[in-house]
């Protein structure tokens, strides 16, 4: 009876309004905005969850961003001292592997209820996490499910913020430049321009603007991204989006679509409409009062997009981080000049510099600008001494030789920064004196810029690599051919036909997502040797899709890869040709398994040629071509005659089914429902008399189908196109 009473009490608690969830949300937002308190705030949020749900335990398998270990555990609830190490012991580099182990072992915890497992996946480009909740209540009421969903969204946003913040808020970022923030407080326009650029980048906004709040109005004249040079507005306090912030004390205002917003104001709406601004996000910055922050708003930071795409929670939090750095502002005064006798304004050259480093997506842009500025040459190299711009390898060798010979004008600067264990170097040959008198922090700013842009490059490369890996996973899982084809084209991959190579490297050199630079080096080696991208599948398998007629040497590729993996071996499987996306689906899993087996058994042959003569080799023989065509036509004559007399296309349905093996695959190829394909196939088999056919006749029909489709491609069929093209080329 005591257990029943306890369950009833828990059930009654669940029926109550979940007020504590507001505390949970506030704690998690604080964790996003103040990284120095992140661990404390996440733990508090989990503890509040135990009360509000209720639950007896909850844990987070949280991705680590410092790249030392892949995961860390947050846990709150019963048996904390034993549960934390129990969960930690089951962590693997792969979250899927971790999840598989947990699903098996969690059921063995006899004193804990069956847990709810929720995967935390912000968007495909970010690392996933896992949320575990032990609650004795099943099923959960709607209020509890809504609470968990809201918290899940904030946890995913926090993962996204944690992944991106190093690009904007690291110690080497312009936002950590105290001189820049002080210049902004004094009204320096170049400093404001740099802040707006960073906000635009962090919030993924098209237009950003600054609104200065005075006693009676809000005035906005500073912006970035507007198409009209005279963009700006003045609006009375208490009206429009700005008035909502000032009068209500809101921490922010989110406008999904300004065209249909209650905050439209005649002084502003026509200006924003002329810029076609739709989704808007506005943040207040408070003024200073003594040593603290007052309740008065001194400025408003605006971000906007020209499409109806509301800013995500992660984007909102990142922009809030920016405003936290700016607050508190000095009390506003109407002035005509932004200069200050106590602070030197930022030069125009430095303003161009800030714009460059906030927008550049490749280190080549920085090298070009700096080279022109110093009237010389600059090359940025990684910790292994390789230039980030591969084409500059020879120039780098000349600079190194000149430096070793103590030639004048050659300087080498280490890319030292907090948290960077193996920094690269900057090689400079300058015709001017460095640093310039008016730019004493030139070298420090250069190091800052390199880290920002390199981080941005790695982030973009990682995003593309994740998309390609997801595409490979979809191919292995047998996803829709039509969708796979579209996604493959979008990623620039040879989808319809090509060569499949598979590379296996040893577990001692697993290229995890945390090994960003090592992955980049492997990608560059493959690009240099084969001019095709390396697609990662997990941490220890690489896949390369080459064009059909690419003549590549696997021996040269292996020699190049050994510069990265030696003394550990590398296995390369090559020579596999596919002539349709379905072919690739069929052979990919088999070839990956063979590569894994070669590694597992330490195969002494490191280059495995799996090229085998297929049916297409017969079609390539001009002496057999006519006989083969006649053979196929004769076997399929009953279907062909029926199609001619009835205006149907049963022949295509039949031959595609023989080649693809399933009605679902044929439906995907032809854009028809699988039931339609089944009905057509039954009719075709009745006409041919398939039920009474011998095994030899069935084999002959399969052979005839391949030949027929090669000579008579169907316009909608990828299989037909590739078979026909293979025949024409040969």
C-alpha cells in the first residue's frame, strides 16, 4: 500500500502546473549565455527537472567541444555516486555505439524504472547528444510531454551554441578585444561596424542595425546589409518593435513575419518593407548606473532576414551573447562627433581588416589582403608545416629556406592561442616595417584573424563532410533512389556511374570528428591524388567515388596516405565499377565489409583489385552485340507484341524488376506506387508464362532483361540510362 500511495503522490504532482519548468529553461539559457557557469547551470536544470516531472534520475550524454574526449556525463538523481561512473564506463567514440550499449545495459538496472531515451540532434551539421530520464510514470501526461519537448529544444540549441561559440567568443575573437568594446562605448563608428558584422555572422542575418535610444525617440542610422544606402529610421518611444522593448521591459522581441506583425508603425514599416525585411529579432542593451546596469535601455540591436525564417533559439542566444558584451552602455547623449580625446579611434585600415576577418571563409583571402598591405608575401601553415592553401607549398619552401639563411625581412610567427596544443605558423616577407607605428597590435590581430578564419574553414568542411557521410548512410540503409539521386547530385558526386574505392585505416589512427585537422589532411591527400572527395564513414573507413573513366593509381594514393598513417598500414579496395545508383547500393555494404575484414585479419595484400568481368563485358564485344540483341528480343516478344497492341509498357516494368529485384525499387525509379508495379508485373508474368517456367528460363529472362535495357533505355530509368551510356561509350 505504501508503494501505491507513493505512486499516487507522484501522479498528483504530475497533474500540477509545471511551474518549475520555467526555472529549468532559465538555467539552460544562462548556461548558453555564460559558459563559465555552464556546468553548474546544466546540473541545476537537471535537478529542477526531478521535481517538475517528477523523475528519480536524469542524465545527459553531452558532446565535448574541447576535442580531448568525445563525451561527458551530467547526472542528477538517486545513486549519483554510482550512476555517474556507470554511465561513463559505457561511452564510446560513436554515439550510436554508446546508445546500443545503453539500450542493452539499462534494462539490467533492477532498481531503476525503464528510462525514456531522447536523442538530441540540433541539425545534421552538429554533434548529437543523448538525454535519459528515469520516471516511474508511464505513460506521461500531455503536460509532461510538452515540458520535455520544450526542454529538449533548448538542450539542442545549447549544443549548437557550444559548437559555434569558439568562432565568435574565443579569447582571440574581435569581441574579446577590450579596446574595440571601449571604442564602441565612446561611439566609434568603426568599432560599431565591427560589432554589427559579428552580430550578422553569429545570427546568420541578412541585415543588422543599431538603434540609439534617447529620452523621446529611437534613432537608427547604422546598419549592415541594407540594399539602400539611406536606410534608417526614427520612431517615438513606446511604438513599434522598439517601443515594445522599451515600455514592456522585454528581454527580446521576436517577429516571425513583419508584414503581418502588430508592431508595424507608419514611420518605419514602409522603410522595412522597401528592404523586403520579414523575420526580425530585436535585443535591448541597458545603460550604466554607477558601477552596475540600470533599468533604462540605451540601445537596441536588430537582426533581420528577407524571408520568413524566424531566428532559431541558438541564433538568438548567440546574439544575446554579443549584447551581453556590450552592456552596460554609457548614458546616451546627442553628439555630432564620435571622436574621444581619451581614446584613439580605429583607423580605416583596421576597419577594413575587421570586415575582412569577419566575412572571409578561406585563409587565401587573408593572405591576399595582408600580402598587398605589407607589399610582400604571407603564407599560413598548419602544425605539420603544410600550407592551408595547397598551391603555395613551393613558395613556402622558398620562405623557409630564406628564413634559415637569416635573410632580412623574413619573419615566422607562431599561431599560439589558449587551448591550441599544436599551433601552426605564419611566414612573412614584408617590404614595410612591422608592426606599423599606427597599428602596434598588428601581429596579435593577425594571429586572431588566422584562428577565426581557420575555424570557419574547418566548420564549413565539417558540415559538408557530415552531409556526405549522411548520404552514404542513406545509401547503405536503402533509402529512396529518387531522393538519393537528388542529394548525390547536390553534393557533386558521380551518382549514375563510376568507380567505388574503399579505404580502411587502423583503429590506432581513427579519424574522429574531433581530429578535424587530420581529417582535412586525409581529404587533401585524396583530392591531390584523385581529384575526388574522400567520404568518411565513421572513424575508420573512407569511401571514394570516381568517374567511370578516371585512370588512377591506387599505389600512389597509398604511398601518399602513409605519410599520415605510418607506421600503421592502410588497405585500399579498388576496381569496382557501378553503372547505376542501384548498383552502388548493392555493392557498397559488401565492399565495406571486405575492407573491414582485410583490416581485421591484417591482410598482407594492401591493394585489393576487385574488378570482375560482368555482363557489360559481353555487350562491349561488337561481334556479340547483334546476337545478344536478337536473343533478348526473341525472349521478350510476347510482351513486346502485347505492348504494341494495347499501348502499354509492361516490358519496361518486367525488365526493371529483373534488374532491381523489388517492386519498391522499380516504383522509385519510375515514380509509381509499388502496388501499380505489382499489378503490371503480374500481368507481364501471365503473358510470359513465368509460373510454369524452368530455372533455366528464369535465368535467361534475367539475362535478356539486362540486354534489352541496354539497347532500349527507358527515359525515366536511371538504370536504363547508365546501361545504355555504358554500351554507347564502349
